[in-house]
């Protein structure tokens, strides 16, 4: 009996010791990853370029979860896990999920034509639900053909009827199914389809059939009946002002973006949606597969993009609207979720989320060493000034980028540039504060500036 007891004691001791050591290794690893993530984000927040909430979660366990900065700078209200953000284009994945829920319920088909639900849309009898979900309808953006001033439209409440009235006035720019174009119009139309099929208002259907089932208690659609001051914990949006400052963003009525950018949420609520996708809950496995898969030769799923990050399979969505910048990414093979929400319209999340994933994957990444204040030597500023011509594949096809200087500070097409200190003694790489793009000036063998790399695009100096 004593022998058995001793054996059990030794076994328990060894188990506890080994388990404790393994647990310590896991925790240390997690702490190291968390420290690296914090080292990347801290300079962005301290330099007035990021404020919001970040979640990095793997296999249901948090690696990093933290809020930065102010939800309301004027009132000094700090961000917390309860802070709500407008998601901009990340909203589209909830419209897509609502459509797939109706398909799972047998009330809708991907092959149904738009004209069955919304009459009067040009080519509507040739647009399927699938075509709308993949944004290949050929319908341009509201305001793109001069029928209405879109900026003015976004300043006041808009019903879905109002928005569809503007869409009906638009002429198609391509045949249904011919090519992808992020026009917003397709998802406005899908919001109306959801109403017609369900018999409920768009926001009510999302609440009843998406948000409540997923436990997303802090999410909602902003309708023409809503007011910003009635939503608790809603962050106030900001835009960049000059080189280092921020100012309040123009106030939108988000009902003008129904279906494609009208959702507010928290990082924790988005995490619940990500977990449902990973665990194939809420929707059928087939519907999740369709939502996350590329269609028609593009990297476009239903309300998300599907391009990999290196060798890592990924589906994601990013958003940017006055006052907000958002990024949601899921890496299904590794069960990794990375969410970054900001109430500053600087596209820090778009370029930072892949970096955070690389840290978790143990892959090379860059921690930006930003120069504060963002000054450069006036002689260097003089050498870098000029115009650079880009090719057909640039953000603006065949566009030109003009570099100007005001004293010790540089600007690209009016957007402030922040120097990156690479330890080389002379600044040749910069961050474009407005877009958070990386610009790198290229020299020839004599040291003359002859080119400019703008993210992955190369331009030639034309003086």
C-alpha cells in the first residue's frame, strides 16, 4: 500500500512538474509574442496614428488583447473592450452572412435573379444573388455618374428606398458577371433582398438572425431612424491633421451606407463571428465554405477577400471611412484571428495586421522606427523633391506622385511623410501618414534620386 502510494506520489509529482514546465514554456512563448506585438503597436499609438482595440487570438486563447488611446479625445474618454467602432466595408461580411442564412433556411437561392425582389434595376433580370455577393453586377457607385452628390447624400438619413432610387438612375459600366468592382451598390441591393425575403427590416433581421445567435450584443446596423448619441460606448471618429495632429472626422449618417458600411461593433463581437467561422457554427459548413472561397477567378469571396498571406490561407476584410479604419483577418489552418479596429482614419490596421500575424507565425517582420518629430535635413528634402511617374498597375493607373517640402518636412501629393530610421544615417524610407503606405526613394550609382517605390509599385523620376 505504501509502495503504491509512493508510486502515485512520484507519478503525480512528475506529472505536475512536467505539466508545469510545459505550461511555463507555452506561457513564456505567449508572453514573448505579446511583447513583440506591443513593440509594434506602441509607437503607432504614441505618435498619434493609432487608437482603438487589438485582438490576436489563436485556437481560442488570447495572445494579445489591448485597447489604446481615446474613444473621445475632447472628453478624454479612453478606449476599452466595450468601445464600438463603425466597421466601414467590414460590414459587408454580415450582409453576406445574412444572405447565406436565408439560403440555409431554404428561402433564397444563389441563382435567384435580382429582378425577382427589386424591379427597375438595369440588367436586374441577369444579375444573380451570387453576382451581387461577388460585386460583379456592373452597377457603379452612387454619385459616380453625376446624378447625386454622394458627399452631401451621406450627411443626412437615407432609407433603402432612397438609396435604391439613386441606383435605378445609374447606367451599367459592365455586363453582369464580367468583372469585380467594389461599387457599394451590390450590397445595398442585397440589403433590400434580405428585407423582401425575410419580411423584416434589414437591421432587425441582422439582430434576430445574426447578432443575437452569435452573442454579438454590442453590434448593430445604423438605420435612418438612429442617432449617434443614442449608441452607448460609440467611439468618435478622427482624421489626420497635418504631420502629427488629429481632428474630428466629418459626421456621416451611416444609413447612407446601408448594406456595405453601416455596421458598428466591438473587437470582442467580431471575434465571436470569427470563432463561428472557424468552428462552422451558425451557418452550414457549405455556406461557410462558399463565403470564404474565391469565386470567378478572383480573390473575392462573399463579403470577404480570400488571398493568402505567404503560405498561410486567409480570409479577411478591411474598411476605411471618415473617422474609422478596420481590419478583420482569419487564418483557418492555424485557427488564428487578428482584429484591429481604429477610430482614426489612417490605414494603420491594413498594413499592421499582416505584421502581427507574421509575429505569431515566427516569420520575419518589420517594427517601424518612426522619427519624431518627422523632420529631415533641408538639403535632403531638396534632393528628394520631384515628380515620379508610375505604370498602369499603380493605384492610380499611369499616375504621378509629387514630392514637395515645407521646411524640414516632406509631403507626397499633399500627404505628410514620416521618416523611418533604418540606421543608415540618411532617411530614404517614409510612411505616408494618410494611407500608411511605405515610400522608398531609389538612387543611382552616383547617389542621385532616380526612382520612388510606393508600396510594391515602382515609379521613375520625371522632374
